[in-house]
C-alpha cells in the first residue's frame, strides 16, 4: 500500500508539475511584458564610451507656464536683438500662456562629427550643407579629417507651442534632441569646428560664394546650445560643472542643478536655468543684473502612475508564484501522508 501511494504520488507529480510550471511561467511572462511596457526609465543600450555620465530616458508629459512676462522690461534690458519668440515657440508673450512636451522614446546611436556640424554650426550660421559637397567638403572629407564618432542619446518628443488657448489633442511639431554624454565631446566639437572654420574661410572657392564661418567662444557655444533647449546627462550637477570647465566659459556659474548665464543686451542681464534630475530644463528665469525678474517660465510633470503599476505588478507576480507553490506543496504533502 505504501509503495502504491508513493508511485501514485510520483505519477501525480509528473502529471501536475507541468501544468503548474506552465501556469507559473505564463504568469511570469505576462508580468514581465507588463513591466517592460510601462517601464518609465527605459535605458536602451548601454553607452559604449568611457564616461562617468549616462542618460535615463525621460517619458511622459512636461507642461510649461509663463508666470512672469514683462515685455517692457525685456525690451529695455535685452533690446530687440532677441524676443521671447526667438527663445520659445508659439506665443510666449503673455503671462499665463502654456505649452507642453510629450517625451516618447530614446535610444543610443553613434553619430559622426560632420552630422553634428550640420545639425549645429552649419544650421546656426546658414551654411548650405549640400553646397559644401560641391566644394569637396563631403562625408569622405570629414571622416578623414575628423575621425571621431560620438555615442549620443536621441530623445524623441512631441511639442505643443505656447498658447493662450486650450492645448490641442495633436501636437504642433515632433522633434528630437541629442544628449551628448561626455562633456569632453563638446570641447572636441568646438576645437574641430574652429579648425574647419579656418580651412573653410581661407578657401578661394568659398570666398567666391561669399560664405564664411564665425569664430565661436565657449560662452557663445553654450548660448546656442541653451537656445536649442540643452539637455544634459546625469548626474546633472557634475555634468554642468564639467561642461563649463571644458568649454572655458567665463560668464557662466553653476550651483547645484542651476546654471546662470550672464549676457549683455541694452543692459546686463542673467538667464537662470534649473535642470531636473533627468537633465531637462524645467525653469527659465530672465532677470536684470539687480535681480529683478522680468520673464519666468516654470514647468510641472503630471503624476506618473507607471511606478505604482510596476510595484503592484511585482507584488502580484510574487503572490501568484507563492500561491502556486503553496498549493503544490500542500497537495504533495497530502498524498505523501495518505
């Protein structure tokens, strides 16, 4: 009798272990895919370069609001060289106007020096990239002269421009931004831009087309980056400090995650930028040299339920596995005792 019970238990174990295993693994796979789908900090592929900085993908919405907009003080301090519309898209000219960004996805990609030249300097200074090809400054030229490749994080997002009305369901534009992960790469870009600038400006064929590239200081380079919504890697404070040191900026200071840039328009003024932990600018303040704020944008992030769902999913997964194991052991114990 004991032998038969033992054999019966063994046969029962063989018959029922498979359903238990399949059910458990099915539960695990379902929970695993849920966690992948809702993971709010997807990190893509690991960065292949040697740097202490990284970028954790930002997902979700960021809303912006103009808290202070004194256009009279703006014109008196900055002048007409730059208006709020030059800094921000849409209608950033009224207190209370709002905008929105929806961060969608991000991933690591390698990119060549000439690609960054094209997206930065050539676009900033209205140089036709395809006209450069006819002059011999093509991909082969840049790849031979500037062999460095960059690993960067590309962040894709949709943007709703500043408006006094209710934001539409559909965005105004879809954009992407590059996050350079090593501050030294900014120095490399600026140094090699200056090298190319000298070659380019001394080329008789270029002079015949009345093209030229200006010299760019570290402060000016940072200004253009900020004008295009600079995004930095983490940890943010260390990256900001290394960035201004690398570019040898003379009119920039960093305190924590806040960076101040000093400019001169009609009068001296300060732009204060506060970065969040993901390297995004979430506060812009323009103020006079005396500290009077005449333009201010703040932002906020709606509650993200993804982390809560993730925790609930993990707890649920553990509970399912624990319950299955408990039932299985209880049945095995019952048959062994009988």
